[in-house]
């Protein structure tokens, strides 16, 4: 747009350029403050409409939570199937899987196992124990086994 057509050319000499009393459109008073000012006061209705999650705490943090590293039977079975036979240890015709040395604390019973396994782990669920026994395997604690 050429300068000669701009609104300011018509407002020259008017002192307020159509904004009423002097200083009405000068600084940030007309906006209700700079930046985030007034979000808990006079701009609260704006917060309710456009940014409801701005204030307050969100979620819950458990300070004494415990994360237990666990593995599923499905994951265990896929790992055993993908390993080559020369990499596997066997004991009494069972493939030895030492989850304790890998840092896994618990075995969970989701999935199926087709091969007989000797699983060394600290904790397990009842369903995991049942499924491994059905396949001809066994679960033992790290203290009980001597491999």
C-alpha cells in the first residue's frame, strides 16, 4: 500500500489519531498489562475460555514408588527363539535363561512358551509358573540354582 493512502496521512495534525484522550493508545495500559499480567485477575475470563490448564498442579507423583523391571512370557519366548543354539546353555534338557543376571526382577505370565525353560528370576506370577510347567520347564530363584 502506498504511503499516501495510509490512514495516518489523514490523521496528521489531529494529536490523538482517533484514539480519544491523549495517551489512550500509547502504552500497555490499554491491553491490561504486559505479557501474562492479570491472568489471575482481570484477564481471568480469558484464561477460562482459552487456557484452562494454565494454573494449578496436574497429575500425581508418588514419592515412594517402586519400579520393578519385568518381562513377559511372550518376550522371553521370542528372545529364546531368536538366539542360536550355540549361544544357549542347557541343563537337564532345559534351556537356561538367567533373568537375574540381566537385571530383570519379575516374570509375568502374558504369552505362551513352547520350549522347556529353566528360568532364574527373583519373583514371578502364578500364571507364569503354570505356563512354564506345562511346557516342561521350571522357575527357580537365583540362590537355589548352581549353573
